[in-house]
């Protein structure tokens, strides 16, 4: 039998990680393509599988709560925009949802060994951290837009956000691996 690497455990992880990442990432792109009301639009997918819209709604709700802590109100004129009441806003496109980051984290947890509830705990915790960082980013951008912080608007915030979150994901991966080593019976 032909093997890529001599370590069978790593081979299994590698295959599971990339297969699940491929399914999650490109599956999300397919869902997005089927929910946009042009081209191959599917009302069935919109009604029953439109999780990108739910993710966007959660990001908007989280941003609204965080902005309200500073004494401001937000509103959404449609499913894609959030802005300060009587102020400027952000158009949250699909690439801003963080589905690539979420796909990476979910694939990592899925590809590892462990009991269902151990992995579920890590999966939910990691997804929450990624979502929270995205809420912080959108909140920060809303403040930058409305308080005219031009230097912050000229940087490639998408690249910086992805870099920071991937570093956080690497940190969470190391915590996950340490918890497997330190507490082998709970996994």
C-alpha cells in the first residue's frame, strides 16, 4: 500500500482536515451562490440552509449590543447593512462573515481524536471566539466611520483581521493539543 507519510495518525488527520475544510469552505460558497437572487437561486436553500444569513444576523446583533454599551444605537436597513442611527454604516459582504476562519477551526477540531462532547465543547468555544472577534472588528469599523478616523479606514482591515484571527486559531489549536495531553481521560 502506498503511503504519503509514514505516520498513519498524521495521514488520517491530514485527510480528515482537508476533506472537511473543502466541504465546509466550498459548501458555504455553494450555499451563498444558491441564496443570492440571481443565477442559480434556490428558494429551498434560502428557506432551510441559509446559515450565512444567520451568521450575518448574529454578527449584527452582537455589534448592536456592543455599540449600545457605548451609548449609541444601530439599525439595519436590510440584511447586508448595519449603521449608526443617523450615521454611516457598513455593507457586510459574504467574505466578511469569517466562514473561511470558521471552516478552518471546525475542520481542525473534527480531524482530531476525542470524544464527541470534548470536541463539541472546543468547537463551540472556538466558533464563539471567532464570532466575537468579528463583532469587535465590525464595531471598531463603525466607530472609525462615524468618528472619522481616516488612518484606520485606509488599512486593509480584512487582511489584518484574518491574520489576527488565524494567530488566535493557532493559539487555540495549541490549547486544544495541550488539553489532550494534560487531560487524556476527558477526551
